[in-house]
C-alpha cells in the first residue's frame, strides 16, 4: 500500500512535528503535486503548537490540525503501561512509542473528516516509529494509502542526509 508520489496526486495529511524532516517533507510533497495538511497531536508534551502551525502554513500547508489527545493517551495507554510496569530495559517509560497509535488514530479521524486521499509521516526507514504509525493506520483502514518518504528512492536519494535537508530548507525559505 505504499504509494509512489508519481502514481496519483491528492490530499495528504502529514504527521507534522515542526522539525527539519517533516517541514522539508511537507514542502517536498507540495513540490510533488500534493495538497498537504499538517497534523499534530497534543499528548502532553511541551510544545509551541502555535509556532508549529505558523511554520506549517508558511511552508505551504493547506490546513493545520491540532488534536488534544491527552485524556485518551493517559487513560488508555499510560495508566495500563504503569500498571504493567512497562519499562524498557528497566530504564525508561515507553511514552513515545505508546503515543504513536494514539496519534495515528487521531490522524485517521481527521484524514477521514477532511477527505484526505493519503496519510504520511516523517519516520525514517530504519526506525520502529514507521511500523507503529503504519500498523495503526492499516488497522483502522486497511485501504488507506501511506506515503513514507524515507522509503521512497526519489526522496532518500535526493536527501541523503541532514546537510541536504538543510540546503533544501534554505533554498525554500523553511526556517
């Protein structure tokens, strides 16, 4: 179900952090002919959501969606994880990994409501986050089309590392 950007253009809901990768991905998807909306979830992290919204819109997003998912995250995932003593290698809580399915569920609700043809994320092709996001996406809608830029040769060959992303950001006015 991974869609190559040249296959079809449409509206994409991008899991957006406001950082270098997702800001460049947002601009790249637009360059590829997609209409892109940015999605952020508030799961209790310290974040300047207004700055992220402004950056996404300045990068060309057609919309910005911020969903408050704190209650769901805490009640449905954090409480059970604490009760189960789910601590990775006995060192740290699994907050980030536990948040991904909650974020994906919130994203899918917005994607459906907004008539998005695709969902996308900025997870690297070597990490677990892509699996967490995509399994949640497919579990909620097996027919959803996912754009995973870091697994697309036309993206990762063009952006071989951080310096290429920084150069792209500078060339495209992305702060």
